[in-house]
C-alpha cells in the first residue's frame, strides 16, 4: 500500500530515461507477430508518459528507435515508423495533457511526412508546462557526440576554450538536466548507446518485466528504490 503523504514528500528523480525493451519477446510469448509487441509497447509508453506527468516528473526520455535499429527487417522498421506516425497525428493530445514533446536524434534521414509531424507536435506543445517528454529517434549516443564535435569544429572553438559544458551544450539534450535515473526492463543489462554522455552519474534500475508489461506499479517500485539511494557524485557525505 502506498503511503500517500510519504509519496508526496519523496524526492522524485528529475529526469527518468527508459529503454523500452522487450516488445518482440512479449509478442513471441503470445505467438503474435513482432508488430503486436510494438503496438503493445507503444500503448504502454503512452500510459507511462501520462503517469509520469501525473506524479509531477519533470523530464522523461524514451528510446524509441536507435541508429542501429535500421538493421531490422524493412517491414519491422516501417511498422515502428507507422506507429510513430499515428502517435504524432494525435499531436493535440500533448497540448491537452500539458506535455511538452521534443525529439532527440538525427532526424534528417527520416521520411518527410514524419519530420513535418514532429515539427507540428513540438510547436503545438511548445508552451506546455508539465512533463518534458523526449523521444529518442534515430538516436545513438556516440553519433550524438560526433555531431557535437562537428559543431565545435565548425564554430572554430579554440581547444583551450573547450570544457565539458562546451560538449553538453551541443548535444541533442542541450539545456536539459542529465538523466538521474535510467530504467531498462526486459532482463538486459546494457546501456545500448543510450545517453552515454549524459548518464555519467545516473542511477540504474533493471527489471525482468518486458516493456509492454511494465506498469506504473513497476515504475513506483523503481522510484522507491531510487529515493533510497545515497548519491555522492564522487564525493563524501
Ligand atoms: C525494443 O524492443 C523496442 C524497440 C526497438 C522499439 C520501441 C518502439 C516502441 C515502443 C514504439 C514507439 C512508439 C512511440 C510512439 C514512441 P525489441 O523489439 O528489441 O524487443 P526484443 O528485444 O524482445 O526483441
């Protein structure tokens, strides 16, 4: 049972990042096509984003499609892109729910209509004051750092002027706080090129539950564990 008062007084993480893994295995367990797993994963993503907004989380970043995911069969890639299209067509929902949405990643190679839908969704929700929802799409942590380095070179910044902040300010997440809590369901214990610069001091939570089954109660268990951790950032307390 939740103690409502304790729940209100706890210090939530500021920024949760989730690797939404296990859709394929979820479908396989039910003898369904992988597309059914992604559909269930997408529905769960919406529920979890709504829940995070409800409890007052400030930032949620989800891994929807990595720079490596293009290696999947063409029809699976198309299926994931179509799920995204449908989601984006409901862009007004973000505004109605007071969720500010932003896409991070190299969006350039995406289909033109998806890029337009993304722009609309970002513009539409620009002034929302609730959850900042980042969706990582064609995202890779190393790719992101390469992009940042290219910008630094293009801007002709002198080596002696380059600090950690110089790089941080040129990542897709510029201006956002680093994730302080990274969650990966589905029994895998890897970061898979996700937010590798930003996660330097993050806490981690791994769970065997497959993403479509990862419900608010599982998120609550993870957050409770986070709240009990002693974060020292390399110092002493
Ligand atoms: C990983 O599971 C999941 C993905 C690569 C795709 C995630 C995409 C969604 C949940 C839909 C995104 C939609 C929106 C609207 C953001 P997997 O396929 O690698 O699972 P497996 O490891 O069990 O095969």
